[in-house]
C-alpha cells in the first residue's frame, strides 16, 4: 500500500513503544510563531493641521491629507510647515501644520448653551469671589448684578460661587 499524505495534516511522529521517540529520530517541533509586528506609529497623513480663514481666523483642525488636497487644488496655502515631507513620483511636498484659505469663507458664529454645566466649565469649578476650587456639587451660580436689580441671566452676569460667598453677597452687588 502506498503512503499518501492528506493535504493539511501533519505526518505522525516516529515514536517507539510507550510513546518515546526512537533513538536517532527527533520528534517534530511545533512551527515557530512569527514575531509580533512592531507597534505602528500614526501616519503622517493623519496628523492635525490648523485651517485659517483668509483673515487668519481659525476655522477648524483637519488632517494633513485634506490640507494637501486643498493646497494642490489652489484653495489654500501653507503658512507653517513641519520638518517632514510627503513624496510622489515627481514631487516632494513639505507637510503643513497651518494652512490659510485664499478666499474668505463666512463661518456662522456658534454659541454655547447657557447652562450650569457650561458656566462651571468656563469658571473651572472655582468660586469667582474667594478663588477656591471646589467640586461642582459645592458650587452655585450667582448673578453678579442681582435679578431683583435688573440683572439678567447671561454669560456676562452669571458666575460660579461657593455657598459661603453666595450667602455673604446676598442681594447686593459685589461692591
């Protein structure tokens, strides 16, 4: 009978009696695992680039890939560059870190919602009267110009305050 090997199966080890390898014959060693791939570093094309309007106002942050497309289309120009380059078959382009649009784009002003959370974030959880940093649970919102004297609930009139300072100030102005 012919000794045929089935595809995908390993040959049997050449063992003697009792499962001990015969002299001069070594048992097959398991295949070595490939070394793990080195940790990949982030691609240069995904690095952040600041986008400025034609009037040098910041608009947003985009990836190098998008910034290069805008530059190659003639919509933007590089204002600051990194020390790295991106190569094509015929060109080497320095990677920008800041680009400026060549024509002005009107960007609507976005405003933040007036809320307790946003006031505390703005004031960094610090009482604006005594300067003590406290957890949000120990702070209140205080109207600098009291509502009873015509003060409104606005970004300019609301501040974070600890309970002690808020009670001390009461229905008066800070002066």
